[in-house]
């Protein structure tokens, strides 16, 4: 984590993505503090996240298809607890 505290939901996101996509690299950033008072902020400090994930599961897939895989792994959280999720999904070695 760079500049953000690890929260319970951060750990759940990491666990789900590790299980679903076996990433070579994964960093989950909780950016909720930057959105305090904005739409979607429920006061929990766990509403806005950014994911940087590198996995062979993304090989041959478009950017949209890669994001869909991430969204599928987190579907129930996106429906109930996560207001915003920014995704950078790439294969190992991809810039």
C-alpha cells in the first residue's frame, strides 16, 4: 500500500483477486480518504479503491474484458460496498 492504510475491505479485495486471477503482482489502494464527502462516501472509509493487477489470465484479452474479470471477482462487493473501482490490469511484462 502506498500512502493508504490497509483496511478490512482492502484485504477482502486482495484475497478475492488472488483466488480468482492468481496475479503475479497485485496492489490495492484505498483512495476513500480522497473522496470524503463526495457522492458514494458512506463514512466507512472503504468506498473508493484502485487496483493494479498483473496476471497471465489477461493474456489476449482487451482492456474491457480484463476489467470485466476483475469486476466479476468483486461483483457482490461492487453491488453493496464499493462505490468506485479504478482498474489497471495487464499481463506480466506488459508496460
